[in-house]
């Protein structure tokens, strides 16, 4: 990744994990464009592509507060179709950040994987 071809980082601005990821990219001089998928409403249009590239299981954040707020019925028998519908309706269910480099899709923050973007 060069400074002329920025990555696109999707997430929610006030998330602590997002802040760590942004600080990491800033520190290594990796250019990126931030897209707040709650405000921009782009999650639903990107979810099928992200699921194909990374797997819906990796995208679905079952550890966060939003997952716990769902009803037992909503959390039951989750398959790809149901997971994508839930993530489209509740973008906070998408694991953050989602970093699209154009070739790779990194879901969640992994400092080692981000370091390889240099």
C-alpha cells in the first residue's frame, strides 16, 4: 500500500479498537480513508462482498454489547442469511474495524497484520 492508494477503513468512530487501528496506520504512514458505517449506511451494500471475502462468522461480533441486547430468538439458529440481515439492521454487530486494502480484507484489529501493510 502506498500513500497514493489508501485503504478504506470501515467502523464506528468512537470504538476503542478503531482508535487503536487508526493509530497503528497513522504511526506507520499507511494512508486510509475512514468510513463510519453507522452514519454513512454503507454496511448493507458491502456485507455480501465482505462475507464472501472474509466469512460471515468472522464479521459477526458475538462478544459485543449489541449482540447481548438482541433477543434469544434473534441470536438463535444464526446462519449466513440471518447474520447478514442482523448486521445490516444493527451495524454495531459488525466486528471492527473492517479494513479493505483493495486486495485483502482485514476484519478486527491485528497489529501484526497491519504492520505487513507497510
